[in-house]
C-alpha cells in the first residue's frame, strides 16, 4: 500500500501552474490522511485484505482514521520541510 499512498501524496502535492493550484499546500497535506483512509477501505476489500467498511464498528474506524490523520500531517510536514530546503538551495 505504500506505493499507492506515495502516488496519492504526489498527486495531492504536485505543483502545476499557479492558477491551476490555487489551494494552499497545507490543505492538500490535510487531505492526504482521510483520502488514504478512504482509499484503503475502498481498495483493500477488493484484495481480500480488509472487510468492507460497513462491517467495522465506529470505534475501529475512528482509531484507523486518527492514525491516517497523523500519517497525513507527518507526511505533509516532512514534504514541506524537504521542499523548503530544496527551494532554498540547501542540499
């Protein structure tokens, strides 16, 4: 699933023409966790790794969503720090 999450983050974080990417970078980073969470519950049942989302109780889904929110925040923070270093010329 890491490759899928990386591809998802790349799509959310990609910079296109400024007029095409008017949303702030923090908003794209904040969207990563819930998007990865929902994608997991959409794709993994097809691979027979997870049960369908409706078979989980709210507490389990809440814990899993909170973990994905931390993942999204940490990934977004790391990306912002690395991007800042790269654009500042530090290597």
